[in-house]
């Protein structure tokens, strides 16, 4: 095995893992890493002047490129600034490896911070490398953990001596992985029996469906059942919004959602948390008589809080394919006719939604300052073909989704989790992953101010993203959440 420094082994591992970009904001502790980079021109360092920008870029790039991204921040001070968007990455399951350099391991008596412990709550796996020989194996596991479903961020700290000292190194990348887990056949059969005979089925879809590439399979199931489809989180194209059975985005923890599904006798939830959110409400979200079928690759989410009749731990795309085959056998002629009727009813409701939207656009077209409805309609009309939207519009998001349809995978990426500031950096990450497609970021003014330093990186690195900032001259999300609190919680 070749002998080399820990910092060189890190570069060799990044190259072996197929890393193209390092997103970061370094400091003195990262000096050894920057020194090693001089010999690796194929590893492009995307310098940011604020840690949230680096995290947003890495998040957007990982999701749009479909590969693990790599971030490097500065000891505890820079790491602390990145934690808010690290929480978003954990909440959304973004596969990324976050790193930071630390003081020499021999400085234990001088208040040396345990960086791995500092971010443990916001990652799948954390470790600190304290000897150079550990670099290849630890990096290999960090990448493996990040990309294994349920995907998510991992963290590695490097003590100064581990980067500068030498050892014999075995440079072997993480395994490619075979993550398309098939569902249990008994679970498929039980789910099919429940759904085939349902008279009012509802389908809920989330981001892990989009991550599996299963939107076509979801459409097939929805059409077979004649089910209305709602999205619990639409930060990626999980279901085509132009489909006549897609009824829009919902917040499944609010009483208004309970009313929406109160008549459902079966709910099929695919690739979504069941059910999570900030506000607490006692009792079940669904009626006790409603059957719940939950398909997900995130095994911790299945049966976590809501009573679940069939919990299917599997890749959503593969599971839906198996379920469709079972439904073909289980649905009778009368079941299929009933499904056609439900689909027609859903289409009528969708048409009424669209008519109401057009009426709202017309009624608010000439008001001043410009309405969100007109703004998004004008943007939609000006977009070049094949544009990708980076959606961080926050409080004007409903208008964005009213004016635009997202019917192709990879046509939209949005922030997810509770922290603001994703869009400014996230859009650049999406663009780096799609250099031949136009990327337009629609960002709320509050979110943009969290990471406005992204404009420096966009200009310095010549990343051609178009930013549209929604200026409502208010921190409007607080007003809307207060309205929700008064209307839904204090009722």
C-alpha cells in the first residue's frame, strides 16, 4: 500500500468517490486540506462566504445530481453556522458528507471541542479521524451511510495530526450499493385487498417517492384506484401537478387536513412521514375506521406514530410496481367502474380549483403593489423551455404552484425542513448539476436575507442562476403561522 499524508488520502478518497465539487467556507484548521488541493485540480473548491450557502449548494447539488455531495466547514465556529441547514438535510434525507478540521488530538487539555458530538443530533453517523490511517475507512463509511436508504447527512472531523501525519493507505471507495429493496409479498397482498375494495381511497405522496423515481408508478396506482392525490411535501416532483387527480399540497397535522380525509376509508401514504409537524393535536390524524397503508424506504417512519394497518418497508418505486400487479388481480369489474367514477369526480374538483385560481389572478391583476398571483403568472409566462425551478418562495409558494405545473422529474427542487436560507445556495447547486438547463430561483425576501452572501459565489464562480426575490416587505411567515395557530390550534 502507498504511504501518504492524511490530507492526501482524503483527496484520493474524494477522487475515488467521484466527487467533483467541494462546497465550503474554510478557516485556519482547514489549511492542510487547501494545501493538498493544489495537487488535485479536478476537485473544484466552491468557495462561499457564509456556511449556509455552502450547505444549500451541497443540498441542491446532491439532490439534482443524484449523488453524495461533500462539504467542508471550519472547526466549531463555522460548523455551528451550518447546523440550521444541516437539520434541513437530515429532515429531507439529503445524501451529503459534511466535514470540518479540528485541533491536534494532543490538545485535550486546552478545551478541544468534540465536533462529532456537536452535530450528532443532525446526522445519520458521525466520527472523528485522529490518526491518518483512519482516513480511507472512515470516509468510505461516511459515503456509504449517506447514500444508503434512508439517505441523509453524515459528518467526519479531522484532527490536525491526522491530516499532516503519514501512514500506509488503502484507497478503496464505498460500494456502489443495491438499494432497490423489494416489498414483502404478504404486505403487498394485504395492501392490495384493502385498497381494491376501498370506496373512498386517498393517496398521500412525499419526497422519498420522488427520490425513488417512482412518479409514473404512483400515477398508475392513482388511476387504478381513482384516488385523489395530495402532496405532504413538494420539494421534488413526486406526482405531476397537472394530473386531473392531483389536488395539491397539504399539511397533514392540521385539523383542516383531518376534515379533508374524514370520509376516506383507506389512505395510501408513499414516501412520506405519517404524520409529522410542529403543532400537537391529541388523538389520531385519521379516523379509527380508516385503513392506513404506508410504503416507505425510511423504516423509522413506518408505524412511528399513526396506527398503521400495512407498513411496507421497501423502495417506493419497486413497491408500487408490485402493488399495481396485485391490484390488477384483486380489483373486480365493479371496483374498476367505481374507480373511474371517482377519477371523474376528482377531475371535476381539479377543474374547479383551476377556475378559482384563474378568477383570483384576474381579480388581483391590477392591484398595487403587484400581487403574488400576478407575479408568479408573469414569471411562468417568461420561463424558457426546460427551466428548473428552485422553489424557496415560502409564503408565496401557493401562488407559484398555482401558476406553474411540474410534470417532469427534476423540474423543481425546493427547500425542506424548518430553516430558512436554502434557496440562494440551493439554486447554484442545482445549476452545477444541470449546466445545460436554465435554473430560476424564486426566493422569499426573508429567506434570501439569510444567505444573501450567495450572490458573491454566483458572481465569482460564474454560476448563471436567475434569482427572483419576492419582496412583501414583511416577515410574512410569522404572520401566517400565527394565523394558523389561532385558527387551527386555539379553536
